[in-house]
């Protein structure tokens, strides 16, 4: 477990440096910086509770401010907004568990509170953003996305992420922003296969609170999934053979 944490921190460090758009003397464009920031947010969302987030503030917050203030890419702005939601949750959890104010106790980065307020101000500004260079669709998506972000960061509302996902043999509770962020990334990656993985992929249990339906054993689901995959493989192999025979024999 210790070595895994070290590896995660090394990955976080790499993502943080790329997010700052100046990696090893190479200027990084906003699209790549946003992808790195999303990667940082995903890994950070699964860090242990005692993780010293404030040690990353001097890299991540300036990167977020730069993206929110200088980039017109909606995907980049969303990446910064997503990171802001996670940081907000870190701060809330710290205050709750330590009976202390994170911003006042943070000695690792003097400008943390100033930068954090700037991040919140920029997200609010984007939620009302207008401009001729923004399409109506992007403008609508931007306002909707950042309205949800602002309701958490500024108004203190934090119920938008709470949901229950139900599958034939299990269910999944999403109760905080860290889980919601992981859910978004996994759904983007697995697409229609997310439900199947939730039921049979043991790795998913490391990232989500999955409750198995006792009346429908998971082992049976695994066998059915594997059986279905075998059929698909045979079908694809037979199809390729038919195409090959047709090509060779006319």
C-alpha cells in the first residue's frame, strides 16, 4: 500500500507540472494542460484521507487560475472547475475532521487563500460569460456546468453529485464529489460497458461503494459475461474466416 501511494504521488507530481503549461522548458497548450489537470483530479480523488493536499497548492491553484482566466476552451475550463470541486471537498473534510479552518492553518503556501478566492471568482465569472466567439451550444453548456460548480463553491450547496446507480445485480452509491469525479471518468472510458464492469470487475470496488444484490449471485453474472464474450469472440473469428475464404475463393 505504501509503494502504491508513492507511485500515486509521483503521478500527481507529473500531472501537476504539465498542468502548469511549462514542463521541462516545453510550453504546453491548454488542451494538454487540461488533460493533465483532469488526470491530477482523478488520481487525487482516490488518495487516502491523511493525504497532505496543501503541499500541491503551489502548483495546482496557479494552473487552475491560468486556465480559467486565459483559456476559451470549454473542456479546459471544465477541468479546472472539476478540480475546484475536489479541492473544495478537501477543505470541507479537513475543517470537519480537524475542527480547524484549513485556510487559516495552511502554512505551506502563503497565497493559498488569495488564489482560492480567485478560482471561485473566475468560476462565477464564467457562469455568466457572454461573447460573440462562443457558440450558443457551448454557451449553454458552460453556464449549466459552472452554475452547478458555483452552487457548491460559493453557495455551499453540495447535493448535485449525490445519486444511486442501479444495475441488475448490484447498486452503487455516489455520496461526494470525489466519487462523482471518478464516476464521470470511468463512464467516459467504459461507456456502455460501465454497468458490466460494476458487476464483475473487482478493481471497481477500490474506487466505488458497490453493494451486491444477495438474491443474484455475482459469480453467475461473471459466468454469463464470460460466456457472452466467448460467443462474441467466436462470432468475430468465424466472420473473419468467412471474409478470408470469400477473398481467396471468390
